[in-house]
C-alpha cells in the first residue's frame, strides 16, 4: 500500500497529461485525507485522498454507523466488489494520480527504513485510481475524493522487498502491495475504456523503470 507520495506540480501535470493545470493549492507531499490532483477524462481536479462512500456521514470516510474507514488505498482484487469502491468501478470513475515519487517502508534491516520510488526516465508516475463525488449532508457541498489502487507484488525483485514481512507466512504468500503505474499507451484505456480493458492495464511493472533507494525520513508537506 501507499500512504505517502509527492504529487506532481501544476505545470508538470499540464505538460505531461495535456490537461489544464490545477488551480487549487495542495501539499508537495500528500498523506491520507489531504488534497492532491487527479486527472479525469477531460480535466484535472484537486480532490481528497481517501474516497468518501456515499453513505458516509462526514468527509472523513466512515460507515453509515460512524465507524472510521481507511480508503486511501483500494486492493485491485476488491475494487469491483467492496461496497466502498464498487460503484466507482462500475460507473467507470477511473482516474490517473500524477506523482513525482512515492514512499514505502523497507524492513530488511529489522527496522523501518523509508524508500523513495521515482521513474528512471524522470517523468511523473501515472498511478491508477478511482474517484467519487460526495455531498455534505449539512452544507450541500460536493466533495471529490479518490483512492489509489494497489496490486500484489510478491516475488518482485524490488517491490517485493518493501513492507514488514509476516514471519508466519511463506515468501509467496505475503501479499506485499504496490501502486499501479500506468504506461502512456494505457492512459486512454484506463480513463475511457470498458471495465475489462481497463482491468487488463493493471500490471506489475519491471524493476528497470524505477529509481529507488532509502531516504532519511518521509518528506513533510508544504503548500505550493
């Protein structure tokens, strides 16, 4: 899973994805429930990272009974069936999440060492996501939110090294997770194609597209 990433800046988004630059401000490093830009079919939107279910009583994602939900990540295997995400998937509400980098924890030393992942070619990541609209029952305000899709990466020579392993499970049963980077020739199918075509765009990438390594600590966000 991913809980920390660096959204790309407005000018870079406009140039890379051929959309208008986002006008609302957002942090240079995003965590759950913070604003960040997403690319939709014909525009860019600054939205809340953490998809708000339609039944949530607040913009902090909750069940109808008020139980807190973690919705910044959505497992690929659950996106079509989980009550929180299935409507967005069925309605084709797919988005691209522009990111300069994202951070993951590595436990190979026996403690958490944060690693940062960038594209080796220097271009922004285009990470797969789902988006939704939620109306505040008190104010009537419409809030756009999104979730980042994750996939299993057990056995990957780089990505499979991340996250704390479960000593009770075999190496091929750890269910290590990573985001879904979309290649440029996948963007149209992801945003505009039917569900089966979009689902086929979800693939674990080769290690050669990454530049990755330890960082002293996760970056702290400031407004741009």
